């Protein structure tokens, strides 16, 4: 695919040619576990990485390959790997750089599941996370030590929708020769191409706006392909891998050395731990991607309207939306986001927890569920659901108050969305 095509065109075409065997214009779903070897020599060459080709669907699949190429093109990265979930993508992104005894420095305003992974699960494997407030890049610098192997942030933080200064944090990472891993789920490459602002690795839960229809779970990791992994502190890339022909990923891949990170992720975590994406789901996400630019524009337009409406409403205590001019996130968001401010709005309802519960139960058009980024409007009360594993102190640190209601604004007609909110407010105070 010619890289000079514009984003909208890449959404529809990148990574796909009509199928050479059948001339099918639509993308075939390759539902197969394995691929026939042409000869014993061919098989041996594939296993030894001497020639490219398909072996087994845990490692690669032609439908998945199109999703990886399209996501790499949209994020302006060098290559990508699609995985079974956004969670698996975050997990592999970290364990692909960190061995036992290593550390990462992470923003503390994370997606609830990611916070729990870093806080409670990775320590079981000897990988420690130092959490910092992302509001000041200096906090990251202060937490870096000789064991640090990566910095981790989200573009728009959960759940308070703070915007993170990616360029400044990338500068800190690179000063210490560390990769910056950015979870760009809330912005998608339509709003923000994080690699252009210094991210080395981008993670997306494609379950959300990328797929856009709430029909499947998946994740993609995109490698900018420009981090130098030959620094010996990255032992996983410099010491011979006894599980794979003694390969040293930062040295022995020839022309593919710049892709050491994403190649290793396929050859080690994916091959041996197995969170592969189903070909059917890869297809669903590609179907979604074709309209990403149309949907995101509408999500942003509707969310801005909802934020303005809530701001004026007498029953709201506060509203956060990065696109409101008096929002704390507004100055930074304006520097980074040129196509809109995202589909998420959060607000505090007067009357706190109980009013919040009644409000959520009174919504009709909005679905009460734990997802974001669907074409349909969604609502959630995080402190009793997605973030309930966090202690009260942890909730407060990450900006989560008991009155907080999170809206993922869909692409329905704006009048119907506002009417639904209006009716729910009315029934809280009946
Ligand atoms: C949903 C989400 C994840 C996890 O992705 P799954 O596909 O649900 O596993 C990670 N990060 C962010 C920001 C998310 O919104």
C-alpha cells in the first residue's frame, strides 16, 4: 500500500490486495490452524526464519496479517502484532522488555485492568512497577533507576480523562535510553499518531473504537521500529535465547534488526504463551477500521455536545471533557489533538453514589455495561464496577470519586442522546 495515501484511504485499504487465488475483493477469513509445507526443506527454512511464510495460526494468519499491516500504516509504525485482547497486548508489551528483577515506571491513571496487572500480577513474576502521577514528566524521571526498562502511559488517562504530555515523557525516556510504551486506545490513530510524538511502542485495545461495534475482543501492539535494543541492559535482546536457536534479537535478525521488538514478541511471548487473535475477530476489526474516520468524527462531535449539555446542567457537580475550554486537560489536548477530543465524557452527579446508581438505572438508550468505544452509547459507574478492586486511596490517586459517571458517547442522533440523559436526570429527583 502506497504510504502517501491519506489516513481515510489507509483505513479502507492498507495491507489488503484482492486475494490472489480467488480474486475475492472482500478479505477472506482464513480459518485454519496450519499451513501445508511445500517440502521438508521449505518447512526447515520456515522454522529457522530463513524464509518468510506461514506455519501455524498461533504464530501468524493471513487475515491477522492484514490487520497488523493496516494498524502499522495507520499509526505510522514499522510493524505490528495482533493479539487476543488489549490486556494481552499490554502484558506482552511489558514482558517483552522486562525479565525478573526489572522494573517499569508507569502513570497511575490507568485503565483498571492494567493497573491491577502492574500492581498485583506482574510482581508475582518479579517485575515491579513504580507508579507516578502523570501530571509532571519530572515524576517519571525521579522514579527511574538502573533496573528500569520502560516507561508506560495512556494518551487520555482513565477514568478522569487527563491528557498526558507524551512528548515531554518521551524526552525523559530517551534521555535514559528507555522505550516509551503508550496505550493509545482512547485516542486511536485518527485522533493521535503517538509515534510522531515520541512513542516507541503503541498498544491499542481494538475492542474499543477501532472495532467500534462491541462485537469482539482484541489488541494490537505497534512498533515504531526505531529504538536501539543493542544496549546490553536489555538482556532479553542481547543474550542468546536458549529457547530459539540462541538468537540474539538485537543482533541476529539482519535487515530486520530494527524490528527486533515486534519480532521477539511473536517468537517468544506469542509463540510460547499463546494469546493469539482469532481470524474471525481480526476480520471484524478490519471491517470496523474501514469506517474509523467516520465514526470517530461523530463520536467526538456528539461527546462535545454532551459535555456542553452536562456543564450547564443543575444536577451535575462537575464535568471533565478534554475539549471543554475550561477543562484542565484542554491546553495540552489542543496541542496534540487536531481531529476532536474523543468519545468519553465523565461527570459527577449531585447526590453522589445513590443518585449515580439511580441515574444509570434510569437510562434507556445508553447501555449500562463495562465497555467503551461502541457505536452505541454506554454508561458506567466505575467506582462500584471496573475500578472496585482498587482501594479508596488508589481510587482517589487516580482521580476516581464515588460520584463519577463515565459516558462513552455513541454515534446515534445527538437529540436522542441528550433526551435520554435528560430523562434519567429527571427520574433521579422524582
Ligand atoms: C479496554 C482497555 C484495555 C484492555 O483491553 P481488552 O481488549 O478489554 O483486553 C486496555 N487499555 C485501555 C485504555 C482500555 O480501554
